[in-house]
C-alpha cells in the first residue's frame, strides 16, 4: 500500500471543539507494548491529525520513544493496532512506504559521504543508464539545504565537517527529501541554540501549512507551546490526556507528567559566594577569567562558539595537576558513561583509589558506595547492578554527576548538563548544582538553554568565535543581552 496514493475521502475525519473538521491520518488504537519486565505502553489510543503539530510530553521512560518506535516500524506492539490513512496494521513493517519520516535526537550521518549523499541516501537521482546524476544530486541537496536555513553550506563537502547543530538540520533536510506525509521529531532541538531552533520551527510551520502530520517530542515546554497545536501527556506508559495548547498551560502539562505540581526553584543567596579564587583560567591570552568559590558562572553563545572547546581545554590544563577539577561532558553516553557497565561500576570509575586496598578493588565497599550515591542523588534503577544503558537520560546524567561529586571537586565544569532530560530530573539536577555551590564549589556551566542559564548563573560569559564577547551581571542578564553578544544580527 502506497501512502501517497491515499485519497482524502478514505481518511477518517475528526471534529475539534471549534467545529473545524480535520483528517485523522495516523492513530494508535488501544496499543500495549511490553518489554522484559516492563510495560512501556498500556492501552494507549492516540490520533494525529493532518495540518497540525502534535506534541508528546512525559518524563523519561513515560513511553514517548516507544510510540515513535512503533510508528516508525522499529518496534512491534504486543497488542493493539496502528492506523495510517484508511489502513489498519498490527505492525508498521513498511513505515517508510507509508510516508513516515523520522528526525532522531542523535544525528545518524555517514561522515565520509558528502552532505548531499547523506541527504539523498537511498534515493539518489539516476539517469536512464542507471548511473547517478550528480548534477541533479547537488541541485536537489542545495534546495533542501536552503529550506532548512543551511544554504551557505557546500553540499559536496563531507558530512564530517558539520557541527552538531548542522548535522541535526541536515537530518531534517533528509526527512524532507522524498515526499513524506508524517514526520516524527524526537528531541530535535536538543543540540540547537535559540536562533537555530527558529529555523527548525519555520520548517515545521511549512509542513503544517502543507497539511502534513507532525509529531513532536520535547522536554522544553516553551517549544511545545510555541509550535504545537495539541499535546498528549504520557506517564508510566499510560495516556493521561490530550490537550489543546491554546487552552492549557505548561504548569498543567507538567502536573499531568509527574502527578504533582513541580516545586519552584529556591532562590540561592549570593552571600555564599566567597572572595577566594577557586580557579584562574588563562588560555594563551584568548580567554581569561576567574572562578570564585561558591559561584556559578554560565557560558552562553551559539552552537560552535567555542564553549565545549573551552571547557575541555580548561579540564586538560588543570586536571592533571589538580584532581579536584571535574568535567561533566555534553555527550554523556559516549564520553561520560561506560554504557554496558553497571550503575555501581560507573560510579566507581573515578573513585577506584578510595574503594581499593593494595590495588585490589573491595567489592563490598564498591556496593555500599554505589548504594549511598544512588540514594543521595535519587537515581532510579532496579539495583546498583543494572546496566547504565537501560536507564533514562536523567538517571544517566545523575550517574555522570555522582562519579565526580564523590570526589568532592573544588571546581566543576559542566557542558549542557540537562540536555535531553525531562523536567522533573532537570529540576532535581538544578537543585544539586545549587547545593554544591552553596557548599563552596565553583561551577562553570555551558548551556544552550536560555532559561537554565538565567536561572542558575550568578554571572554569564558570552562567547563568539572562541572568545568571550561579554560578561553579564545579575542586573544585565537577559535573553536579548545574551543573543546580542553571541550574534548581534539575531538580536534585531
């Protein structure tokens, strides 16, 4: 069955409260999905309409990713049906042929192939002889790059030259490349700054206007309420409700997500900031700054401004001679965790000295140590022996934090500390960071999340092209001021 061939008279219609009729193109019908020891979805029924952006919200582990995996044909539901147009299926074996396209959270590109080849992978234009028509490949790729705001890129360049945010937008271009009808966006903005998200929002707006089905997953409530028409909330695999964004609030969505109101973040007194300098940073005269005890310094700037490189250079320069300097990297799965090791093993990795005697690891001490930090950080796992791979993003991030916090660092360097983490876990991590600062730890934190920067920072340093272009104190900090220093063209 070819999705493109479906006629609108065969699609199920739905009427919204305002009386408007919309076509229900995609639906889950009483879908249950079980994994060993876990019920990921429990009798979930959802309808996604043409010409609308429909958000899925919920904590990590709520079932959002399982919905996307079922719709993309990667997971077979235990029970229930999936409807696409007029067809009903127990399993979307041929999801791509049914017009379903996916933009995953983590870019999946072939670095040695050109940008153009990555965009058109699997359907490169060919001539009558069967040979690839490279001229047409480059023209098509350039047009798709223009649609996602990357028209300055050379499509002949290898994908390895792209930044993280460019990789994400190239994946969007790939999804647009062959006439899809249903688009699944899984945390697509987690590596994008505010101006880059504006480009993504524009693309999604065009898809909506073209009558496509757009399903959008994000932990960022501001995004959900800025681009989505409806939001369905999942909790522990169950559907808690579907709401129109124009008729609800972020607070109500969060309450449905976690089953309670989220406590507001307590204000941290700046009197805890000491006069003692915890770290002096002088990188060849390019970057100079001082971190004081008990101070949280935010690093703002666009993707590619040099924030990650700065943190890594500071860590390399100081950690060898000062083990009290710790770095929590942006890519927790590849640079922060050994995914196939247990929670206990990961927590012990940076603390082997205190857990060993005469060079031999004390297993009982390691277990006790792990249980202490699991409890202290509220890490949700079946046991300390559970594989880190099977935990939610928020719990994985707590492990990365925990393995360093056990060393009682004097200076903590953080790169995107809550990227891809749900709202409740994000709030808990913010509380941990405030508590650390209150106890005298100096924190240097890079974040693309403006509300996070403004909520946590005592002052903000803005970077552009590897240099600090502005220092903003408490009275000067605002999104406009950060953007103006990061890229004046964006501030208007």
